[in-house]
C-alpha cells in the first residue's frame, strides 16, 4: 500500500513581505493627501489671510456674489459701497476674493 503524505511547510512572512502587501494602501493615502487635502488647506489659509488683511478701498466679491468697495472695516464687519449711495454691512468671513486691480471701481 502506498501512502500519500501531505507536507505542510510553514512560511514565515518577513517584514519586507508585509510592507509590500500594505504599500498600495499607503500610496493611496499619500495621493489623497497631496492632491486633495493639501491644496484645500492652502486655499483656506489664503482666504483667511485675505480676510484678515482687508482694508478701506479694497474692491471685493462676497461669497454670495455681491461686488462692492470697502468703505470701513470694524469688529470683523466690513461696510461695502455697492452702488452710488447704497451701503451694505457684511461679516468679513463672507468675503470670497479681491477683484482684479484692473476692474477696480
């Protein structure tokens, strides 16, 4: 009678094997950070800096799309002149961007 023997070999996974198995997950997180999270954080910092440095005479655009010229900044609020005699007071966090210098009123 011939007996078949199954030979089970223990294989020990080395550190290098484990590292290679998890490398794609690390690469995915790295790509997400550099292409999504980092640019978004930089944009938020730029907007915050812009809002902190607002001054009288700046032409701005608010988040809602209102165009105006700042006539006063006080207590985190900016008073805008939106037309000849119309003034509007907005919170400085509502300022989205400065208008181009060539489009100043």
